[in-house]
C-alpha cells in the first residue's frame, strides 16, 4: 500500500510530531510512504518511516534530487513545481493530511476527485453551503489517522 503524507514545508512542532508518528506507523504496517520530499511535515514523516525500517518516496517540485530531505529513499525530481502534487496523489492509495497550507488543500481536493481516502489530522475543514464535506475523514491523533487510513485495505 502507498500512502501519501501531505502537509506544509513550514510546520509547527506539534504537526511534525504527528507526522513523525504517522510515518513510523505506516512503516510498521508495511506501507510505503510517498510525499513531496522536502522539509516540515514531509521530512518528519519520512524520518519516522525510515527509523521504523520503511520505504520513503519523495516527489520533488524542482529539478534536483539533492533537494530531498535526508530521509527520502527514492527521490524523483520532476521540475514541475506544484503540478507534482498530482503525481503524489495519483500514486497513493490513500492520503493523510497533517496541517498544511494551500498546496495541501490542492492535494486533498485532487485526492477526493480521484476517489481516494483522505484523512485529515489538524488540517483543512472544507465546507460548502454550511456543510462540511463528509468524504474527508477527520482524525484526533496519529493513531486514529493510521487506523482510519489502513482499515478496509
């Protein structure tokens, strides 16, 4: 199973802690972690996965593999900027959003459009006409995000 962990390159300590726990849990479950390959949430998730013996894949926005965080095992330099978000989401079976900025929001939207499971952890709440989108599954902590992502698989 491939799980995308998405979130901001600028992240709070709490978001990085949650991302680390998510990455570690994914590796322990035997899932491959795919992300944008840079810092913040992406680096914390990769570090957690790597320390648990998992495989990490970074899809970079720029042309240089050397820009990846040090915990990425497989680096793909796209030179596509934010368009690389579509590759991350298309490759993943499920998505866990930890915090995040507008790039994270676009990944969540693409994942929903593609019919992927999206679990949000301290991330965007999308509301339309006064109602939240019930296709986004909201988790309270990393353990719950992992359970919700890995169930029915």
